[in-house]
């Protein structure tokens, strides 16, 4: 009998599948989404080697999932270069350079449950060569 129970437990462990946690859509005006988008733009401006600042134009999409005591976010944003040189401090008044093509950036970040501290994990940006809708 013990052998039978052991076999059942082993098969149960081997064939058990964890259900994948699905992302749920978030409103683009969610305060955490906006905070993470702004942090990502600041990180891009600080770490990028361009001469001019980038500016957040639009949050296109946001989604999140809860897993292992942290909320993971994926956010897509549109950025444009500004006319403000990085040798001077960034301000929200930086004018947008409409001649430079926009960038679509995907931000992966997380926030630990019960904490206000967030971490930008991955930033991927690509230039958009066609008009943004």
C-alpha cells in the first residue's frame, strides 16, 4: 500500500503543471504605470549616450501580473527626442524635436508587494519609421 501511495505521489509531482499567471491589462493613467514610465525615461536619459534628452509622449499599453510576492509590469511607451541638451538639467518644458523619429519602448519592471520600491529590469527601444497613430 505504501508503495502505491508513493507511486501516486511521484506521478502527481511529475505530471503536475503550474498554471501560468496571465497578465491583466491596466489603464494607462494608473499612478504606478505613470511612475514606472517616468522612472524608465529618466533611466534612458541617464544611461543613454545621446546628446539630447528623451521625453515621454504617450503610454500606449500597460499590463501586470502578480507572482511570488511581486507585481511585474510591462509598459509600452512612445518617446521623442527634445531640443534640450544633456549638459543642462532636464525640465518638463523641454521642447520636442519633431524631426527626430519617435521610439517605441517596452519597459519591464516590478514592485514587491507591500513596498513602494520599484525596479526597472529591462528597457527595449526601437525607432518607429512610420507615423504613430
